[in-house]
């Protein structure tokens, strides 16, 4: 490796754009970040490198862990990668629905598997953050595979925390509300009225930013959250707590 060894390193899946890129940029302040992504790399900042491939592939995950360890002690893993492929039970086969659920869940399972085995092999405490969604608790109509996968990811988070806490591994999740990204910007450009509708779903009156998510993820990977494990932290501007009602007063 041409890079000098750093104090800490991290792996982030789906880190080339959107929320994932904000997480990568934030973590690169404190260590080296290895990104797993299948998209075009573009311009990567210093202290960031790419393993190109599918985050659900155990060999790709193992390579990322090895690459990270070469430049610094791998101490944190973020399972952010996601796919958005809707299906409903009337129009899709059971196999198609299951395939779309698995497309999201498999990436988190593979990431947790690689991280836990790496931390254990190096007799090291480590932290995992899984990126979930408010949909795990309150699904949006038409997004059954995504909502189901996110609910499973939250269960996975708690199980990893319970199973591997005794060897010093922490696992937490962040459940996101509407976050402004390139993807949402494209939607709003086509349907401007959606912006006001999304803002109204959040008590804070706006969508969140990817930077705000990244700050919470960085905290959950830090020593400052050393006694936080098995938690699902809403990063949603109050959306999960909000119960819109036609009888509500302003």
C-alpha cells in the first residue's frame, strides 16, 4: 500500500452518493474509509478508496475489510446500501416479492457477517451501524419489499447487539425520515408539490440533510456512544412520532 497506516478505518456500503457519500465524507475526517459500491467512482477524496462490487457478495465484503485493515484498524462498518424496487402481492409473484426483500436484507446481513468476523479475528471492539427507515414501523403504501426489509434489518441490528455484545461489538441502526438527496431532488423537480407534502409529514417542517444523518452515524461509531447498542435511533425530524389527524388543531 502506498498510503501510510492511519489510526482507524471504516467500511461504508453504498457510499458513492446521497446519504452514503455524506457518511463517507464525515468519517474520512477521522480515518480512512473503504467504500463498497457498484457505481462509477467519480472523484474520491483523500483517505477514501473503493472496492467495486455488490455489497451482498461475501467476497467483496471480505476484500473491503482487508483493504481497510491495511491502512488502519478497522473499527466501524456502515451498512447503507439499498435498492428501491417496489412490488405488491396482487401483481407480483411471491418469489418476486421475496427477491426484492432479499435484495436489501442480504447486503446488511453480509456486512454484519464480515464486520463481526473481522472484529473477532482481531480481538477488537467494533461498531456497526445499519441504515433503516421510518418505513420499518410505518410503511408507505406500495413499498412492501423495502419496508419489510428495513423491519428485518432493525431485528438484525438488535440480534447482532445481543449475540456479540459480550465480545465488545456494538450494533445500532438509524431510521431515516425524508432526507434530501440527488434522488429526491429529481423527484421534486418532476413534482414540485411533493416538497410541501413531505415537509408537512415532519414536525420540524422540512426534510433532513445527508450531513445530519452522517453526524449521527459518526457518533454511533465513536467512543462517545460506547454504552449504546441494540438501539434504533430515529433521524426523521419527528416523523415517526407524528400522528396526522383531521381533527388536529394548528
